[in-house]
């Protein structure tokens, strides 16, 4: 498919996805020619997300706001993704936010569909122009921070474990404390 066909195909998939009525607590995403339906998070991911969000909120730029489960759209590359947490401009409006306006995408790996976060979003977020991708994996207690996106992927990766301090670069510029994150096996 040529790059000129991607926005048209994306528009068709988006129209179809919006006509669907997912079960309560489920959400939809689009990646390439796939519509992905996922169950909403349980208590452990929500607890971990709260730990992460409180720290990012304290260091967010004043013209940005936190948003949980917002649709980030990149029609030119055929992507619509819905991170667990992102930071977008205060003046954002509408149902879809241009992905290049997001400062970060934060994901808590789903135990039922880990490949979506570990493979699909690692591939899609740099294509969408999202500068930082923080991946929290409660299955093994792993943390990865991706940065410096390009069409070929993220050029920098920081890997650690729950309990490590994550060096979050500008515009947040702080060390994320992770010793209160909870694993799924806990």
C-alpha cells in the first residue's frame, strides 16, 4: 500500500471501528490494517499507573495536561493508539489528538495481550512521532524507557527493574521512583 493510500484506508478503518460497540470496559485501537480490541485494566495496572502519574504530574510542563486513554491519531501512517497515560496540550479538544502533540506514551503491559505493548506499540509509537515511550511490565517487574524516535524505531532504550530509578529526560526531567510498583504475581 502506498503512503498516499494510508490516510484513506485509515479513515475507512476508523469509520468502521467507530461503528462498533465494544463491551463495557473494552477499548479499540488501529494499527495498520488491524482493529485491536482490548479489555480495560484491572486493579494492579491501575495502582501502578497512579504511582507513575503522580510523579509525572509533579514534573509536567505547565501547558500540558495528563490524559488517560485518549486516542492518539496518526492518519498519515495509519495508526490510532490509546496509551494508558499521555501528556497533551491543555488546549486539546476533540475525540482524537494528533499523536505528534503527545510528550510521552505510558503503557502498563496487559497480562492478556502483552505483544500489543511490547511489539506493536514499540513499532507504532516512534512512527507516530511520540518522543518518549515508558513501558511498565508487571509480569516480570521490568521497565523500559524508549526515546529518540525515527521511522526506524527508537534509537535509545533504558532498561531496568521495579525498584530502579528511571532517568526521565526533558521536558519532564526527573528520576521516576519505581519501588512501589506491584507485579502481577504479588
